C-alpha cells in the first residue's frame, strides 16, 4: 500500500481578486523526494503555506498525513520540518539560542542534534542572529527544519543562499532523510536544484500543475539536440515529416533538429545522403522547464511546444 | 516555566534588555516628578494655580494639584506615567504579533507545533507581564519617595492609582496587539490604539469644560481619573470598566487571529 503523505484536490486560493492557486491537484507518496518546480509567483509558496495552515484554502482540500492542516493543528505540525522560502530572522539572540527556543516549541525534540548539524554546515552557534549573512541564516533554517528528524520535510527553495559545497551537503542531508523513511517535498524555481535527489517532479505555473512526472521521464521528454552536416544541400521537408523530430532548421549544409524518442527514422533518412559529421547532445532539463514556462496557460502538458526563445 | 510556556519565555528573553531600559526611564521620570513636590507642591503651587483661568486648570487636570494626592494624579499618574507606559505598551503590543508577522520573524513559531490561540495567549501574557513590571517600577519608585520625603499619600491610595493605571495601559496595549493580530498590520494596531488613547485623554480633559458628560462616560482616562484614586482610594466601578477593555480586546483579537490567513 502506498501511503499518501500530501494530497491536494482542486486547491484554490484567492487573495482578494487575485487567484494564486487555480485548482492544484497533487499526491506525494510516503518516502519519496518530490520536486515542486515553478517560476516565482507560480503558487509554490502559497501551496506550501496551505499545507502548514498559515493559509486556508478558498476551495478544494489539502491533506497532510490524511488530515486537513487546519484540523491537524499542532500534533500534525510536530511531524513536519519546514524551511521557509524567505527566511527572516532578527534580534540579539544567538543562532544557538534561537535554535534551542525552536526546539522548546517542539517539546525539546531535536535539541541534541543542533550542535552536530551546526558543525556539519559550519554554523557558529554563538553569533547573534542579526549579524548573520544570508547564507548563515539559511543554515539556521536548514538546521531547524531537520533537527527533530521529522517524518515530512517541506522545503521552500532550500538551497538559495547556500554556496555550491553546502548545497551538496544539503542534498546529502535530504538523501539521508529519505533513507530513514522521511518524505521530502521541496520547491525550487531551478530544476537542477532538485534534479539529483527528486524522484518525481511537478511543475506549477499560474496556480496550476502543468506537468507531473518522474525525473527520468521528464529527461526523455526533454530529448536531444541533433546536428548533422552533409556533403551537399539536402531537402529539409523530408526531415520535417519524421516521427519524434521537431524544430528542424537547415543552414546551408548543416541541419539541426530536436529529437525525442528513438533516433532510428532520423538516422535512416540521413543515411540517404553523405553525412560529413553528426552530434547529439542531451538537452538540459532546464530547457524543458523553460518550455513549460513559456507555454500558454491552458495548453496541456505533453503537447509539442517550441523551445525556441533565442 | 521554560517547558510550559516556551513562546512567552522566548519573548521575555528577546526583549529583556529593552524592558530594562524602559524600567529605568519609568523609574527616572517617577522619581524626578515626585521629588519636585516638596519644592513645588503645597500652598505655593495652589496659589499659583488659583491665578490661572478656571477652564485652563481643568483642562490641564491641575484642579487638585495643591494636595499631595492631587499632585501625583496630575503628574506621575496623570500625565508622564501614562504617556510613557502607553507608548511602550502600544508599541510592544503592535509589534508582538503583527510586527513580527510583517517582518517574517514569526513564521517559524507559527509553523511550529503551537496552536495559534496559544501563541496569541503567551505573547499577550508577555505583554501583560512587561506592563506589570513597569507599573511596579513606577509604584515602588513613587512609594519610596513618598515615604522618604514624607509626602502625605496613603499606601492604599497609591495602590489604587497604580491598579487603575495598570488596567488602563493593559487596555490600550492589548488593543494594539488585538488589532494587529486581527489584521496582520502593525501600523494599524499602532494607529488605532494610539489614536483612541489620545482621544480618550482629550475627552477626559475637555469633557468637563464643554459640559459634555458623555465624553467622560466613554473615556477610559475618565474611568481611571474621575474617582481620584490617589485621594479617595479604590474606585470599583471605574476599575471594572477599565478591566473590561483588555479582556474584550484579547477575546476579539484571538478569535480573529485564529480565523485569518497569516504571512500573506
């Protein structure tokens, strides 16, 4: 049986006249690392804030561990570790005092992991909060989200502000949490941040989920950039008709196209001519991600869209 | 206590330094004014007041300034004490929920396993404790000087004045916190509470001169001062009216806070 840890059904959230969520449907399963991607303002943080009962949905329903966040209350939030997207901290307290305070709010859960986690991320616990850099504040956020070994981690843009070395350390922490059975829901506006750890990924745009797939499938959809050089000019129309081939362009004797799926038909068509050189490069997932960003709002995922923005 | 009221403990730890500064300011102002009494008070002051137009004296609240209790009413208890304490309480009240929500620092506490009602309750308790401490400092400073300088004001009159002052300040401080908690807007909490406090003060001052009894009937300042607690001691009806303000504000504030969207 697959336990559903997070479920959203037709989640709608209006701020006055502005519709921030226009019917979000999601299921996050127990033990998976789920990437939640979208540009800024797409509704990532709004969705997350509904899950934490900061916001109440206008319509639809959200459930975490089978209960609505509002009904679950404090016992539900005790099972969650949350890293806010825009973490603000101030005051004279030191980082250690703040972390111990947050542990006390959890009836002491996590107190003993403050020091080891701080050491791992090179966070100085005796420095006052208000003097900390953005990166150091983010470390405080990471420590408080993970310290009590929560069953569910909700991480909003977790790697922003961390340098590359610490980003890797952070992703290790996410993997360790997954390995001990935790579920991780992490948002980002950059695919590469979640690509390495996430199993499945949802892409949200303008308050709606436009794609939901595992990272491998998403990568297959992304396809390859293929470049063929011929000895003499070729008829470009023939290549346009091939299955899985799109964005065909001919520049003199050089043909470029986007290939999704098997290369068989393309290779056979090319073999009719004298091929001087060829290359096929995996498209960055980032490009695919941009496809979804540029797509008109009501176009469904899966349709072919032009990736050309240059 | 740390284990039982973690939100309260956190607030008190965070603001311990600023509370000490406020306590020092309140003590200094109380001491300064009270120790002027032997120099200024008594018959000399009364004859000076007698020379002023009657309306002006009433508006200034100096009509009983010739007596020791009246002097304290007009100075420490009637003007600078309330002003200082209200500035503190309204500022702290507006900041403790709305201010920290606006600047984002409340987010980690709101998403911790703490019920909203509890978060509100413990932060309110922190505000109330602060005000109790500051009114205590004012009372003790005044009491020490009253005894040392031999000013003729009884302990029970002093305590009556302090109790009423405490409730007055709790009322406006709680109102600032409640409006802030209900709206998430610190400026609104500040503005509503400070505006109403100024209005209450003006109503109390000009009500008698313009012969508008309703002004005094609705002004918490009049509930505080009309019975002259520093001369006549405890004024139970006035105290009950004063006590109703923080309670009503707290209930309204927490109900609204539990219902609305946070961190928008």
